[in-house]
C-alpha cells in the first residue's frame, strides 16, 4: 500500500520492485485493502459502543 499510495507506483512497477507477478501484486493488494477496511470498521464499531 505504501508503494501504491505514497510512492504512486503502478501494479507493474510494484511487481518489478517486489519481484512478484502482477497477478500476485493485485491479489495481495486486494487482501490488504480488505483487511484494512475490516480493521477500520471494527474500530468504528468499538468507538460507537464506548460512546
């Protein structure tokens, strides 16, 4: 996510930098976004419960 959002790299560039296939980069990126979304939703739910 750092390469994509902070360094504005393409999937092709990330694949080259990480020595991975583009498909693997896309899969890992999708999983990372999903996990981040789940963490944010969990934190939001926790914050609402304590408020």
